[in-house]
C-alpha cells in the first residue's frame, strides 16, 4: 500500500516532544538538569530538595497474620473478580501499593512475589512473565522496586510492562529516582507508604487513564483543535510574558487531556511519557481548579534525579485551560504568578480564551460527518512530532469505547511484536475490519464496517490521509516555540 500524500500529515522539522518508540524502556532520557547546570544556565541541586520529604527512615513494625488474610481474600469475590491487579513492593518484599485491597492484608502475597523474583535472580536471570491459562503475571524489576501485574485482559506482555513503567515513573515523579534509591540504601525495610500518602489516588487514576486512552500505547499526545493563528498567538503570549524569567524550562497549556501549546527552553524537549504524567496530575487533582499551586515534580524521562517546580493554575473561571510553568528555581512562585496574569491578559485581548472555549465545546466531526461512511473510527500518529489525532466517537462505539481500545491495542501489538514486527495488518471479523499500517513517517489504525472490500479500504485510506493533511495546521502543534 502506498500513500499519495508527499509529506505525512502533522510532520514538522522540529518538535517540542521527543519522538521515541512508545515501548522503549522508560529509562533516563538524558541528564538534562545536570547538563543545564554545567552550562551555568540553571543552578540545580538534588540536595536542595532534602527538606521536601521527611528523612525519618525507620522500619515499619506492621505485622500480619498471613493465613487469616489469605482466607479473607480467597473468599472476597469482589477482589478476586477484578480482571487486573497491580502491586508495587520493595526488593525486600515490603508492600507499597495494591490497586485493590489493603496492602497489609496482602503481605503474604507480596512475600510470594518477592520470593519468585529472588529465586530467579539467584540464577543470574530476571523473571519477566508467567502465563497460566487466561492469566498473565508480568514482573518489572526497577531497582529499588518490584512491580507486578496480574491480568486476565488480552493485553500483551509488552503493553502490561509499559503500564508498570508508568506506575514506576509516577512514584519517581513524587520522590525522584535519586531519593528513592537513597531511602532503600539506608533502610531496606523502609515502609515507602509514609512518603507516598495520597499518591495512591494518582496511581489509581493513572492506571484507569492508561487503559482507556490511546495516547499511552501510541507514545503520543493529542492536540486541542485550533486555528494555527490562534495557537501561534497563544504561544507568543507565553513567550512574551516569560522570555526574561530566568531558568524557566517549560510552559505547558492544556485542556481536556489535550495539548494546546508547549513552549520550552532552547535545546530541551519533553517526552510524551512525561507529558502523560502531567495530564494525569491535572485530571486527578480537582483542587488545582480552586487556586494557584506550587508543586515539585520530577519528570523521569527528562531527568529522574531532580525536581522541577511547577506553578500550576487554570487560566480563569471562564476558561478551564490549565497552565503549568516549570522551573528549577524554588522561590519564584510570585514571579510566575505575575507572568501568568500577563499571559491571561494578552490572551483575553486577543480573543484566545474564546477560541479555546469554542474548541472545547465544539463536537469533533465523526467519520460519517467528515464524509467517510464506511470508516467507524481511526487513530493517526505522526512520528516526527509524537502527536496523534482521532475523530469523535460514533455508534457502535459510543457505549463500547473499551472494546474499540482493545481492538486498537491488539492491532498495535501486531505491528510492534518484538519477535515478528509487521508493517501492514488487515483483519476482518463479524464485528469490524481493522487496518494497521506502520510507515516511516506515521502510524495509522482504521476501523471499518466489516463488509468493506479491499479496494474500498485502499481508496478510503488515501482519501483519509489527504483529509487530515488539509487540516493539519488545526489538528497538530506544528511549531516548536522557545523562550
């Protein structure tokens, strides 16, 4: 199959987002903060964050009667009926997080998981997964933690491992990897829940989020549709208000889980996985809507060793877009607060707030209204900008969104299977037909009516790419503005 589009829709010579494979292991992208410090552009020290959290690394004295709790959960039908459990524990087997149930009552189970990991490691090996019937047990050892998923879903080991990486990064975003390692170097049996009080809510939300949003398995973000002139005006307002503020690294404006603009310090980019954590923080924190907040935040793919400090606020009561100004300076809350006010004033004068609101309330076109009656839904990802677009849901998926996501995940796994990756997949079932296409410049996943002919598929795909290309300036953030 070939495309008549000379340049893939949404392509740009420069992007504010790092473009890497979505299943790449979530390790440090670069020592970004350290690099900036060495060039004297930013002064940053991990040690300056020592007062952010308590240093009281005492051992927990919790005790659990294993057999009693074993019986409790064995007969707890609500707990056993869940199709996916997620657990986090220390290398010493200390419970840290359970998606369902109480960690203390599950101490016996955490002990079993730690024993499995240790047994395999004793043979200089690393346990990845266990498969029993329709259940997958997936392990991820990320020192100093062990993460485990027990899943009855049809997701692949790769996809489940990716979710565990996100959970690990969510924890790292609160503590930094440096601090997390330091804690367990001093006390192997430390109860990390003391420092993660309230973070369970973020992890819960992240897991629900990652199961229902295609941005996670695509390794990309979706933009709020805006005229390019409006998006450029918004970026210019941010640059004008912040250009002289020392050591501001990123300015991010988002709304409804979609990116409006990203302005960055020259030479530095943001990974989609870090942006997903930011989306998760905003979506899971209703309190952010009530006042300006000052939040320390580690972005693991940018630099897992240190904090950025975020001034987080919504633009105004009449425009529910959220602005994050990220810096490594600890004491510039009021400076950034004043900058935010200047940004809002400029946006209001330029009628940009109205344009954002109009986009938020305007229902996106469905495939049918866009002139593609045989296409039910699609995902288009531009690789060079790590951005994707999807139309509005329409029947039969308005009530079965999760089924559609599962269809996409299976197709994505076929393309990116480690042992046998494919470039083109076309499958047909009684419910729908699915095309998955991986090219040098883009990925495309299209769900068709089940009886569509192959010739019509080829014709529809060509027309669809041309349709997206004509609207790319509205659907994608094509510029990469810098301070």
